[in-house]
């Protein structure tokens, strides 16, 4: 019997392992497909980047073919397969040539040339600089200019070309594999080159995770143009030479078009310019062959060029050779510009617009109030998710953060250019709130002027760099004020700059365009915010807040008035209650006295009746009067002699009342169970143990959850929930009854520490809420009223305070009708009860009448006690319940007073 069971167990293990192995194969296949697709997306960037890097590291005539091929293939995608083929063939040719050049039969010394130094009259260059020249430092091998040289070991010499050949072969393999895979599985090439194929524009506002996925797919589709502008500024900042100045002029020409559609029209020309300029600069890096021993004309005796000027102009030279690393920055700009050209083409495809959304800019003449009801993007002002919180930070507060960046840009350095940043910053700080409410065209006009000034500063610093890098020695001697005024200092390495000069100190720390570039990036980002439909929601919220500008002070004044009135009303109520108690005491005292007199009269008649009759028969009228006076004397003294009356007179029966019991019942109804503070939690853990304290904390949390559910949904299902939770707790207790080991104790300590930390945060939050209760209440009321005004704006109406006034009036009339006060319908000027007195007293001031801050005071203060997530309808319901409860209490008091009078 045990052998079949053992076999069944092994079969079960094998089945489970098989399932796991099949799942592993499935996930591995998905990963494989994903990796192949990722390589297909980015292989062109990998191939082109590596080939350009090799050509820059080894500047030669051979590598010039690679740069020409990819400089033309990147902006014009139809030439990319041809470029790959040319590079493959040419790489093989170079490898063969380099291998043949290593033959021992080829001796470079037989055809190398030795150049002689020129005389003093032929050149102005120092002898030390001439010795560093390629012409005069040793024998000149003409094969090195072509790209061939003797090297050992050969494999290291051929390493870059062999790796280039491998990458080109891998590129062809990827394309062939993907084509074969789609043909075998009857698949088509995806329309958009994205990673997450199921994410579209509709998912952008659907949670934080989907938003991140969308931007992974379409970040360059949305922000590719701004990325190209930033890379252009990066080229300018890294180079700071003549060609950087040309890049700056092209950047100005492109930004001058302003509209995205106009920029898209000029973009192919810009890509062609980048391809041509990188090709021309590489040609300058190659220069003329040095074998003829002919130097460049700018090194002759008649030329007035020094090494710094030649380097700034990026002229070919044998002493200061052009830095080919600068071409890497140009290539990065060319690559992004080529991708952006493809993006401009994709924007015209309907399939791409459906998946990624359109990049159509918002109408510049658009007004937020007239367009809010047709806004295609959802409202995010009232944060309902973490994504909405990030949107509020970006679209509402980024403007003020950008002004901070502008201020930092203007204060980190001391120059004339910084003054413009400070003026712009203070202007927007002064008029920024009103500026955001203007039409988009007006906003962009001011903002584009600021961007233009920023680009102007970058361009001027680039132009002035010829003085900071080329003619710095003469400037130090003759124009030190110019250096200090414009913060002239060379920020690019490779220039010969004098350092030891005490008369004119160079502001090296204040030069450069780093902060200008950061400012430029944030200015472009804020411009995109202005051009977004999301910004219209911010404008609507600002308009609503502007209408309620002085509403906070009025509400604060209304709370003070209401508190004073409540205090006076409370004193009046206590005085009325004291009067009622005194009346009840008097009535009970009179009842007691009447009862006592009645009892005394009855005892007097029963005990002294025979004596009076006997005296009346025997004595005359004078003695009868004496007996009556004696009876009155006994009647006066008898109550004090009675022991029961003395005990009765010392009791508290005169002060018995139902008011205190009623107040206690009201307090019991209004009191709610409060959460234990952190100190109470620690005390409970100290007198018991942490595990018991945690268990009790868990129970309290569940009970508070049930109370909140009852408060929201009603107490109908409370019993069933409690039974279910109690039944769920029992097995947990049984599991935790075992002995605690060290791991359990450490876990319990960590859990207790975490719960204690949360309890401390709750207590601290409750304390902060308690000390700022009035401000929280006013903020809540302002948020509700702002929500009302925003709703009016979205409906296409002009928001005014009258809309809030009408809402409060309708609400007060509704409450009056439901509580039976129909006098408002008959005579609107007369309102009975406490609400009417409060409204009429608070309407004494003209400011309160204009701001309607006092008419709905009771409704307002009721709203202020609500949480941030409750709606206006819930608040109205609670207010109606409180009104009905107060009315029922007043009726009970009237019945009791009537009963006491009886």
C-alpha cells in the first residue's frame, strides 16, 4: 500500500516541476521576444553611436567615409540600409589595408619626410610651440594621415574595426530575425515603436503607473522638440567657439517660429545643416596632409593669429589641432534632431495620433472661462489620486518654482546679464497672478520674451568667449572693467590662460552658461504647461480663488461674531435655566408649606376641639381670645420641635431637577469614542505586554472602522460585520498561542515600534488639528465655495459671489421649510429662531452684506467641521439631522415645563 502512495507522490512532484518548467519556458519566450523587439528599436542608435565614436577617436581619411555615411543616413531614414552596407564593406577594406601595412616589406622611413624649422621672419610662433607641431616633432609618415600605421600587437590595433564589423552583422541579424518571426506568426509590424503596446493616450490620466508607462512609450513624441533645444544649448556650452555661435544663431531662428507647426516646416533644413556642419568639421579635423611640409597660412609671419584664436575658430592646425570630441556633442544633437523629424512625420499619421495622441497646440486666443466646459482632459484640482497630486504640483506650482530658478540664475553671479533675470523675476512676482488669468496669447507673449532674453544671454556669452579665451591677455592689461562687467572667463579646457595676475582677477566661478541652461530648460517646460489643456483647470481655480480673495478674513470675523453670540446665548440659556430651577424650588417649597399647614390644622382640630368647646360654654369671650392666642403660639413653635420636620428641612429635595440628567444624556449621545494616544498605547504595553497592546490596538481600529461605516451607511449591517470579524479573530489567536522564539520577538518588537510610530503621528496630527481648528474650518469652507465657483466656470457661466449667495439662500429656505418655519415664504424679511437673530445681527455691517459672509454663518460653520472628502449633500443631510434633533429637544423641554406648572 505504501509503494503506490509513494509513486503517486513522485508523480505529483514531477507534474508540478513540469508545470513550473513550462511556465519558465513561457516567461523566457516572452522575455526573448521583448529583448529582440527592444534591440530592433534601438540598434540603429547603437550602431551609429559606436561608429561615430570610432571615427572621432581615430581621425583619418579612411574614417571620413563612416562619418559621411551616417551623417546623411540619420536625418534621411531611407539611406540607413545603404549606410550599413557601405560601412560593412568599407570596414573590411580598412581591416585588409591595416593588415597589409603591417608587412615587413613596407618600411615607413623610406617615404617619410623631415621638415625643417622656419626662420624668425617667416613665422611669429615661438620655438617651443613649433617643436610641438606635427611637422617638426619628427619624421612625417603620410600613411598616418590616411589612417595606417605600424602597430603591435595587431589584434589591439584592429579591435575597433572588428567590433564595428560585429555590430553591423548583429544589426542585420536583428532585422532578419524580426522579419522571419513576423512571417512565421502572421504578425504585422507595430504602427508605433513602443515598449508597452496596450498603453495609449487614454491611459495617460488613468493612474500613476499607466502614466509612467505612457511616457516610457511616448516621451520623445511629446517632449522631443524641447530635448533637441536642450541638446543645442549643451553643444553651445561644451564648445563655446565659432561653431557653437552658429548653433546659437540656428537656435534663435528655430525658436523665432514659436508655433510647433511652423517649426516642423523648417526642421528638415535644420537637420540638413547639422549633417553638413558635422561633416565639414570632421574635414577640418583631418586637415591637409603634413607630408609636403606646408604649414597653414594663419601661422605665417603676416597673420595675426595666436593659438587661442585658432582653437576658438576651430581652424585646422599642426600645433593646436581641433578637438574632435566636440563632434560627439554635434552627433548627439543630430541624432535627436533626426528622431524629431520622424516624430513630425508621425504626427500626420492617423494611427499614431490614435495611439499616442496629437501634439496640436492649444489655441493662443483661448480663454479659460469660455473653454472649460469643452476641456478634453479631466479635472485634477481636487486630488483623487497620486497622479492628480503630481499634476497639481506641476501645473499649479511650477510657475512659482520657475521664478525661483530665474532668481537664483540672476543672483549666483554678478554681471550685467544677471540684471535682466532679476527684473523679469520681480515683474512676474508682481504681476504673475494677474498674468495667469489673461488669454494664452498674452501669457506666451511675455514668456517668449523671457525665453528670448535667456537665449540672447547664452548667445552673447558665446560671442564674448572669443575675448575671454582668445584675447584674454590684452583684456587683462587694458580692459579689466569689461571682464568684471560681463564675467569674462574661459570655461573650456585647452586654452592658455594667464593665472597669476593680482591686478585683474578673472571671475572663473561666475562664468559659463550652466545656470542659463537650467533656466532655459525650466522656461521651456513652463511654456509647455501654458500650452496644455490641463492649465485651463488651473486658471479656472485661480479665478475662483480670486473671487474669494477677502472671503477668508470675512469668515474669520464671522466666526468671532458667532462665538461671541454663542457665548451670550449660552449665558442667557444658563440664566433661563437658573430661573426655571428657582421657580421649581419656590413651587415645591410652597407645596411643602401648604401640606404642612394642612397637617397642622388637622392635628390642631383633633387635639384641641373639646377644650375649645368647653371653654366656649363656661367662659366669656375674653378668655376665648386668650385661648386662641395660646393656640397660635403652639402653632408657631410646633414645627421646630418635630424631629421629622427637622430632618426634612436639611435634605436636598428643594434642588432636585431633571436638567442635569438631560444634559448628561445629551453628552452621552454626542460623545464619540476617541482613539488612544501614543502615551496611552505605551502605558498599556507597559502594564501588559506589547503583543496584547497590539491586539487591543487592532480591535480598536476595527471598532472605529465599523463606527465609521455605521455613520456613513447606517447601522443595519453592523451586527453581521462584527460577528464576521470576531469569527475571523479566533483562529488568529489560536495560531499565536505557541511559544515565542527570538525571531518572533524581534518581529513583535519591530511591529510594536512601527505601530507606536503611527500612533505618535496620529497624536501629533490630532494635536495640530486641534490648535488650528479655526483655520481648518475656514479653509474647508473656502474650498467648498471655490468648488462651487469652479463648477460655474465649467458650465460656461461667469462666476460671482451671487452664486454662492443664492446657494446659501436656497439652503436656508429648505431648512426652514423642513423644520416647519413657513414664515419665510410669506414674509422673507422675518425669520424666527436663533438663525434669524444671527443673520440679522451679522448683516449690520456693509462689508458683511456685500460678502454674504454672515447670512449663512450657521451653514458655513457646519461645513467647516466636515472632512475633506465629504460632499455638500452629506453636509446638508447632517445639518438637517441636527436641526430636527434640536427641535425635538426644545419640544421636550416645553412639555416638562408644562408638566411642572401642572
